[in-house]
């Protein structure tokens, strides 16, 4: 057999070039919390002259797009899309040239946000897949010296190669690999890396891969992978391994750090808080009260991490926007009649108008309409009455349809009957889209959404009789007066969430599955059942409840969008409102490291549904739906909660955990009517403060113009206080509508 002369036949590679073996596009470094500072580049594997190098000399590199020559960029893009380079090549193509030659990456480990290191220099890499379609997958690379290279993030939604392979796998119905995990861009890198060097997954932390590990490394990272047996004839001398010694090993520390991060937080939540957030925020995630809210709603944890990433930039800017100078505050307080004896009181007329009234009865409601069923009062008059009194239970089924926009306020009874028939037809059409489409129901996305809906429906408001399963009839001859026992399905380990026995819960399931079809971009997100159940209980009709829910979701959708911008914007606006209206309390919250106002997340997400009894929730919602003063009046209600507890917080609470626990413990202990009065007075005060500031700014601007024209500017302070657009928007009665964008291909449910 002739000798293998493959290596001799190989063309030599110039010293200033390398052969590109693998490249992944749209990989980013996140050097700062600001998205604008993200650095896009290619993660690559390359090698020099193969006659003089081994697989350990292959370079792992990150190269920003801006540092690539145009001719090199074309080759990187070609390699990125070349699926043949991902084929297992250990035995066949590892030593074959592919003729993809590019300029050699910089040899420095960190030069202009690029790095290039040989595989022999790498000790391990932690591979972390995307989570909840909200976090990009990422790699953490540790060197032999224990240092960590910049974290590389795979923006799969932008990468042409990832989208191409995802589409191909979807067509083949192979979206899961042998480990049951969904495909993402990082898998391409791990597969390519395994083609050139031995990698071993740790049994202690499955996200960690050891690069070309030695025996000692494997013992440290997998100390109990195999059952330990004593040597023959030496049972009496057998001892367990010295675990303390293992943990003290320098290389073990790498894994120990990884495991600690993984245990305390999820995925990039750890990165953001560890690297970007101030110390108080770093301490936030592990707090029991924070974990309680985070476990209740997944979106709370995601919001907190994203807030932490940007708090340094935005909170500082917010304070600049919302702080009023003392002289202006003195003028405001003087005009409002505020002094040390009555710091919160407005005029007697305003206080009188804000008092609560008796709820609207069915007879009073019917008197609002003429013989044709048209409203005989103005819409503002009706909303004023609802805002200050609320509705009796008998009025709610019809009034809710007006308040939510299902029925037009200027419609007649006959027109509403026609509308109702049209709504029923439209609802059935949307419902049939998933009922009759077996292909749709067989997709993993639809199955996942269905499971999420059924799981949440089964645990929503089960304390209410209407949502409880009927008790089975059990004969008891010994004592006929005993109550029959009802098995609790929540305690049954074999409980099937899809087997919904209660007809009302079943209808809610149908409504949410149809909404998943109606709003394809958003779909179902945890927390929506909390918003649906009060509507269903009052309206009960399936199609009308669906349309009432969809109208309600138009204004609530921003609470559930994937990028969390809707919740973040509300929290920032509330932060500014507290600074503007309650400056002394805000300063105290700063000392308590509590200006994040995270305790309001759950309250705002589902409009205080977990904070009040059922009847009070209905009363609050119907008042907020009127938009009588503001389309964001729920923020003033939140402000009233803080205002009502300002004295206690300032006098007794000094730490973050104390504030958070105190606010969480207010659930079911607050007086709704008192808070509604307070929130109205706070709004009236806010509106007058804005008027005073606008007048003062106009006067200052006029004086400035006069002084400039007479050259008498020296020693004069004519600074104009600017009210932020977000605060000024609180004066608008129009709710803020924010819709979710198209769902990325392959993205899962909420």
C-alpha cells in the first residue's frame, strides 16, 4: 500500500493568512449595558500552515465586522452559510484544505474588542442556550490561567445561517436533537469545535465543556461519575475521595463559579447583574421577596434583569429630568395652599368632588338610555358617575361591553343586537382556524401554548364557586349530615391539565386558544388568565367575553411584549412620578436601595388583582376603564399606595428587604375607597403642578428674552424646568397602545 502523502500535497498557507474552518455570523459582545454599544462580529475557528500545526494550534477568534477587509468579509459570510463544514470531519476532512483563506486574526487576547486564542490555551467553555425566547444564547470561555474572555452572545434572530438551518430542521420535523434540546446557533459552534479537538461535557454542570481535558480534570469535574469500588484485597484501607481537596483545586473553582451563578439566577440574568448593575441591584435577585414575585410571573425576573442592565444610565437621566429646584417647589406649595399642617390637602371643592358615591344600580343604569336604547347622557357624565361610584353586579355584564369598546356608546339597542350577531360569527371563524387545522395543532408551538393555557386555567381563581369542579355525590349511611369530600386534583400527581371538567374553565380555555389565533404575534403569555377570569364571570357568554378580553388586551398588551419595554416604560414613568410628587419619599427610597420600585411589578402587570378581594378588583378595573382623568390612571393609583404608606416607610424602614416585604404584605390589607380618593387628589395636584410649572416657565422665558434684549443677563437665573414627555402624557385620557411585533421564526410561547 502506498504511503499517505496527503500532508505533502497540501498547499502551504502564507504566514499572514489562515484557513477559515468555521464562522458564525451575528455574534455580539455586550461591553456595556447599552444596546447601542453592542459589537457585532464573527465567532470563528481557523488554522495556519497545516504542515507545522496540530489541532491544538487552531485559533478560536472573535472578529468585529468593522475590522474585516471587504474580501475577507465575503469569505466569512460564505463559510457561515456552508453546511458542509459542520459535518463530523474527525476521520475524513479535518486535515483537508477548503481553500477559504483570510487574513490572520489579531494575536492579542483583547484588542479593539476582538480576541484570538489557540485551543491549547482554552480550559473550558460554558454553553448556555436561549431561555424563554427572551435571552440570546451565549458562551463563556475560560483560559488555562483562569481568566474569562468576553462573553459572546448569539443573536440567532439576525443570523442568516441559523435561520436557514432552523427552517431546514423545521421542515424535517427535527427541531429537537438527541438530548431533547432545541437547535440554536451555539450548537453549530460546539459541533464544529468537536470536529477538531476532544471536548467533554461535565457531569456536574452540563452546560460546561472541557477542552481536551486531562485525567485530573475529569476527576475534578466528574468526581462521582462512576461508582467507586475499593481495590481487591484492600477493602479495609479504602477511603472516599477528599472532597475538600477537590474543591480547593484551582481548576475546580471555574466550575464552582459557574454552578453558583446557575443556581442563583437564570442564564443572562446573571451576566447582566454580575457585570453591569450597581451593588444594590446585584443583591436584588437572591432576595426571598424578589424570588417570590419572580416565581409567580416569569416576566418579573426578565424585567428585573433588563432593568438592572440599564439602571445606571436611565435612573441617573430620570433624576435629572424629574427633580424640581426648591424655589419652584416653594412656589407650587404656596399656590396649592400647602403647609406643614396640611401638606396633602387641596381645595374643599376638589376634596368634595373626589368623595366616593353609591354604586350604580340596574334601575339607575337603565335610566341612562332612552326608549331606543341610546344613551341620553353624555359619555363623560356616565364615566364620571362610574368613576366615583362603580357598578352594582347586575349592571356589569352590559356596562363592561361599553367600557371596553365592544359596544359603541352612541349605538341603539337594535344596533347592538346586530353587533352581537356579527361578533358571534367572527369569533367562530377565528375558533375554527385552530379547531379544524390538524397541522396547526400538531406543531410544537401550538402544543406548548395549549399546555401553558391549560396549566394556568386550572389554577386561576379556583376559590370562586363558579370555577370549582362539582362535588361528587357520596353516600354515607352512617351520618347523612356529613359533607361529601371532594378530591383535590392539585394534589393528584397524575392530574391531567388537559382534562378540564369545569365547563366554565373549559370555555376560558377555548377563549384563550382562540385569542392565541387572533393575536398571532403575542399569543398566550402567563398572567392573561388573571385578566380573563373577571370578564368571563360577569359576561359568561363565550363570544362576547372573547371580544371584551381582546379589547382589554389592546391596552394591556404592552405588559406582555417579549422585549419587556412596556413594563419597563411604566415603571420608569412611575419612578419619575414619585420623584415629582413625593420627593422626600423618593430620597428615602434611595437610601433603602428601593428606587427600582420592583414591588409594583405584579401590581401593574395584572392591575392589582392579587392585592384586593374579588369585588374590589372589579370595582377598581371598571373605574380604570373609564379613563376619566387619564389613560394611565393606574399609575396614580400606585402612587396613592406609596403616598398612603409614606410616613411608615420613612420612619420605620431603612433597608431594601424591609421595604419590599412591607409592600408585598399590603396585599388584601388596603382600603380601596381611601386609595381611590387619594389617587384622584394626587392627580388633581399633579395637573395643577404642571400648570404652575408651565406658567412659571413662560414667565422665566419672557424674563430671559427681556434681559437678553437689554443685556442685563448677569446674575439672573432663568432656568426652565422641563417636564418629561412621559409625565406630560399622564394628562392624556388616551390609553397607550403597544403591540407585539412578529414572532421570530422558531420562537416558543410566553
